[in-house]
C-alpha cells in the first residue's frame, strides 16, 4: 500500500515540472524566484580537550602484542611447570586460561576454563604470573583474553588412566567429604571439572600426611574411619590424592576452587596398585 500511495505524488511532481517548462517555452510569465532563507547556524558543541571518548564494557586489545607477551612469559611458565614436576614427577596436561584485562593493562580476574594438569599449586603459579604481568592496554574498555597451552608427559612412566566412577563412588561413601563438596558448590551453577593424581595410600607425601588412610597422619582422629573406607574401596591401604587441579564453571566459582581441593584431598580412595593413576571427573 505504501508504494502505490507514493507513485501518484511522484507523477504529479513530474507533470508540474513539465507544465512549468512549457509555459516558459511559450513566452508565459516566469514564476518569481524563490527567496532562500538564511541558513541556521548550529550552536557550537563543546569537545573535550582530549577528543571524544567512547566507553563500553568490552574494548579492543592488540592481539599480536598479546601473543608476544605470552611468548615472553614462556621461560617463567616453564618454571611453574618445573616446580610442579619436583612434587609430581609425571605432571602433564593442557590448560585454557581466561583473563579480564583492565584499561591499565592489569589482570582484573582470571581462571582456567579448562585444565588437565591436575595440580592446584601449578595452576596458581600460572595465574599469579599472569596477574603480575603488564599486558597491552585495551582501547575503549576492558578486554577478554583467552589462550591455551600445556606440557606433554616426559620420559617417565605415565600414570594409569582411571575412570571417574572410582572417585565418585568413594565420595558417595564418605558423607563428610561429600558434605564438604556440596558446601563449596553452594550458590554456584555449573560443574567443577577436576583432574587429579592418585597414589597408593602407603606412599608418604602431601596431601594427606602420614602413610595414608587409616594410619593416622594429618588427621589421626579420623584414622579408623578412613581405614574402614579405604578397605571398603578395595585395598588394604587404599589410595589417596597426590595432587588435585580444578577448572571452575565461571568467574563466580573461581574463588571456590581451593575449597573444592580442601574438601577432596583426604578422601579415601581405591588403591591404584603399585603405581599412580590419573583421573578426571566432574562435581
């Protein structure tokens, strides 16, 4: 309907123009020229001395400069990994880090969107390194930076792969540990993805202390219960976590990671046998 309404108007204007030209050609009177109205002056707009500034939630960041910064940090990242391997000799895996970089080039917050390293101390070393780094300054607002990297296994024997049911079953049997995990997850939507190394319970070292579940150690008062759970899990000494790493579901859950690690670290587990196992599971 709008098209058919406009056409008569165009045609009318065309006919009017034709009539005016014909009148001039036949010696008719020429219509008086239109008097142009003086142009209205727009009031001058005040512009800040520094020029116009546009603020938005997310700005832009020089990706090439970011890549160069990651390259510059390689040697320091290797230090984090070496320190981890001093504690967990078979430490390997991949990570994907998320960072929110402020307009001053400093990290406002960060977390691992993915991690199969399996060691919270190494993960914290990496995040602390990024937090102490001066990044390229974003333009127009804060910027989001994502990057993935990792370390393959070395010449040492790789841990035995475990299915998640071995940990989930042990967690269901331990009401205290399960309650602790649920408390950590309170108010958080989404799942925590956990990667961990399990060693035979009689091997000394952190976490857990002592010589494993059921033999006192760091929590001697719970030794009897831990020993019973370990035996139920399928081994005389059972197994225990050597190291635990966690990828949270998002920013709001990032500060719950240490709580998850603390709730899990003394969980009695089935024995992995004579050598360590590596397991990934979700909570």
